[in-house]
RNA sequence: UGCCUCGUGGUGUAAUGGUAGCACCGCAGAUUCUGAUUCUGCUUGUUGGGGUUCGAGUCCCUGCGAGGCAACCA
């Protein structure tokens, strides 16, 4: 984030230079607590927090809880948890005990006051058009709208109605408060937008205190202004709302409500950037919620979900996610990122940091017929890219498990793993010569036999002959049975929404989850929940944060290793 | 057919009137006790047409294409 001089950074730089920030850049991340945050939000988090950090300012976490119907405490708490996990900390004054933390709902009193001010100034009025009528009066983008019959109600009367709205005298939808702007504006949002609506719904944070709630377009600029936010960054679809945002800020300015800092009146400004899209996934909260409620996935934290909690459970690291957000960049172009970049980011980190272990996830037994004695311990580095990670000792014996895919009875060309008559190195142990295999009644390989070269202990031949193939293994006598969950992309289609939001389910990948039972080296049983490893030659795996235990190990595949072996090529 | 925004390799993103660069992906090759990593090399690009300029991805006009806006959602 330090070197990327994208347009938002340049915009802020200019304001800092001009001195309009009062000496402090203040941003905010304003999620609505109506769902779990996903990788798309993570990008916004990186931008909002990242810009504040880059300019030595502060970023507020503000729950934009102005629509009680969809919001809950569970969502609120998990949003906070996920942002912290990503590695960001909100700062600033805060509207309660917690620094940097705000609830839009804590500003409802103030917003109500501002609404009354607007009414007094003749800039807002109460309207009792039905929603259908309102729609008709508003007109269409190509044609101007018509004024509401209530448009010229005197302020005193409007005040009466508005207070009655607040006091619960009316039913939902009976009245609303609208700004008086311009019914002929080419920008629909200027055609006397609704500021307050009646909702007889308890708020998760304030309970029954209110039965009228402010709309986003009214609430957001007030929140920004009163918090002293200087730079308010959001996604592209809010671009057409910007004139309205500025209109509200102008009204606040007239009311003398703008915060002053360092002798400067702080006028919050909004700018918009493109949201993150990733192919082969969906990023809409509504659709993710649908996957959860219809039990197409195991929950918000299902490792196949693009949610932050899902990715955490999948084994992604905060740094890799941040790196990804960094690399996709910030612009106004609507684009679709390739999940391969995300995978590259996580491999890049885990290659440096993850300890190596051996696991066999599709086991077939190998018997070393000339094995002659007790266990020979194998010593292998924990991480060849990091000597400081040390070594570990693994038991090795007469019978071992190897991957079924590492054996071919009749090898294809360029296959340099195990096959009858061929030599292969057993990682860290010795050179093994396969002599044959036995099959079960179905013709499936049941057991592979061979002999080991006693002069090759440690892995290299005493006569210097080269053995191209090295395969991993787990000792049958000491290996631990484990559940391994293999994940692939949730959707087979690049754009699951290509047939509209209704059709996305039909593109779900039936093989997005495969659960297998394998064997892992003994050390892995004591893995901590959430601990990440590289299973050599297979990929990066994490001990499941919920289900893993020493007596019943469970590992999730985060991402496979790159594999340039092309069978049959 | 109103208003707003955006068009640079397959993907993402730089170049802010002066050599179109970087990364991912892909493809070769080298190294390798992980077909991983590492290293080297390669393929592929400025939406069309005009104009301004010594010089245009960049500025202007115009066409084409994409997206957003008509919830009492955010």
C-alpha cells in the first residue's frame, strides 16, 4: 500500500497538501451488520484502513445500522472479529467506550434533530404518497417527475406530522420525510429523496427506542461529517449518490454542524472505486446468505465461502489476503480478478512459513520385502526454505503408505514415480526398487512390493546413480489416521451470475468438497487448531479450527501445490 | 431513449503530453531428495475513426462497447 499511488491516494495527497484535513486524514469502514464480511469487503477494509495508515491518520469502524430489519448483534460481533483478524485496528475517538468504534444508530438523536432543522428551513417535508404513487410521481430517468401534493405543506404542519411519525402514530409506510430538492433533476436521487421512513421494528442495538429510521443517503453524510471523516470511500454504485451526499453536507454546513479541526472546517468528501470481483464465485451478501440458509454450504464459515471467516477456516492467512488486495489494485474499472492470484499469494507466504509434513490422502500399501529390522528414523527439515525452522524425526518401517497416483503398473512416458522394475526415492529414507504388485478381486492394486537399497539410507545412492523421482510416504505402523477435506472452487462457471442471480445454484461445483481418509505422520496429530502445514507434494493444509483434535485429526486443504506434471502429455 | 462512470496483453494494474512497464496465468529450459521452491527465457496489449501537437494510451470531437442510477435497502 505504500508504493501504490492509485487515484484515491493522489486525491488524499492533494487535500493534505491543501490543508483541508485539519492535519489529520480520517477515513471510515462502514459495514452494515446484516451478514458476514467477505473478500470484497476485505478489499474495502484494506483501502479504508490502508489510506488512513498511509497518511498517519485514523480509520473509524462504523456499523451502518440504519435498517433494523436485517441487522443483528451476531453479525456486528463477527464483523469486528474478522477485521481484527485481517490485522486492522480502528482508532479515533469513538462514540462510546471503545476507541474508534461507532454505531450509526448512536447518532439517531442527532439525525432526528437535523431532520427537524431541515423541516423548519423548508428543505424537507412529510409525504403520504403510497410507494406506488411515489414511484409514479418520481418519473423515470428520461422524464421529469411531478411534485408531491404535500410538497408545500408549511413547516409547522410538517413538524407535527414528523413528530407524530416519531411517536408511533402512523403505520409503516403511511408517511415519510422527504428532502425538498428538484423533481425535475436528471439525477433521480435529487427528486425529493426519502430521508426517514416508518419501521415498527426493534433495533438490535437500541431496542424499541425508534419507529422511524433514517435512509442511507441522509444518514451516511451526517455520520461522516459528525465523526470528522475527511475521506469517505465507497464503491462505484454510489457515484450517482454523491451530489446528494454533498447536498446534505451543505445543509450541515449551513447549520454550523461541521466539525472543526486545527482551525479548519472538515467537509467530508466521497469518492468511489470499483468493488472486487473474483471469477468462479459470488460476492453478494444476499446470495451468500442464500447458500447458508438453504444449506448448500455448511455455514458462513464453510471453507468454500469467500467470506473472511470461511477463508480463515480454509487456511488462508491475513497477510495473503492483504497482499491479494494490494495486488489487484484500486481503480474505477469494473473488473474480475483471477482466483489464481489469490492462490499465488497464499502459496507465496505459506512456502516461506509453513512447516513441511508428510501425509498420504489416497493410500496404497507398499511392503519392503527385504526390510530387516526395527524402525529407522528419518530426519527431514521442517522447512527447506528456512533453516531456522529445524528438523523433525519420522519413523520409517517395513510397510508404508504411498499415494495411489504415485504408482503405475505400466508407466506412461515421462512418469518417473513408482512402477515395476523402476527405482524411486522414498523422501528422506532410501531408494526403493519396485518388483511388482498384487491386486484384489476387482483388479485394483492392493499392495505393492519391492526392495530397498541398503546403501542408500538417507536418500542418495552410494554409487552416485541418479534417481529422478522422489515420493512421499507415511509409515504404516506409526502413521495416524486423519480426515482430510479437499476443497475446490464452489462454482464451475466463470460467472455464476451469467443467467441472472436466480440461476447461480446450477453452476455449483458438485466436487467442491471431497472428504477422504488418509494417514499423516505422527507429529501432525498434535497440531494446534488453525495451524498450517505443507503436506509435501500435495499442498497447504490447516488443522480445522473447529473439528480437529489429537484423537480425530481433521485437515482442510487450503490450496494445492502448483503441479506441472501433465499425465498423458 | 435522460444522467453518471469506465474502456491498456488471457487476467489485474502502471505510464499524470516524451522508449507501453510490472505482476498473475500460460509456454519453454536450468537447478532440485517436494514434477514444489528458485533461476532464465518467451508469447500476447493501448475500442474504431478523425483532430490538436515536433510528439497522443494520455488532450479535443465522434462512433462502438461495458457498467451504474428509476427500494420508504445499503
